[in-house]
C-alpha cells in the first residue's frame, strides 16, 4: 500500500473521497464505498460525488483506534 502524504489529521483536506476515507480508517476502499452509502454515515453529495468532511473522518478514526484525545 502507498504511504500517505498526510502525517497528522490536521493535514487532511477539508473533504475526503472514498479512497482517503479508507486510508484514514484503515479499511479497504470497497468497504469505504459501502460505509459511505449507509444512511447514517456523515456524507455530503456534491452532484454525483460523495465526500466526507475531514472532521467526521477524524472522529471515526479516533473512535476506532481507542484513543481518548
């Protein structure tokens, strides 16, 4: 897997596509696509494109990692 150019959550772009969501959450891209199509997942639709605000992805990643900060 290609190493991310982002070293901290603060460096992430404002909106993440499915590939970036997969990298942040440590899941497969296909799982990110499925997750983004869930009705309760925080996704924004811009035309036919789906993006996730970086703050939502960061919160999810921190919850999944068990970090409390």
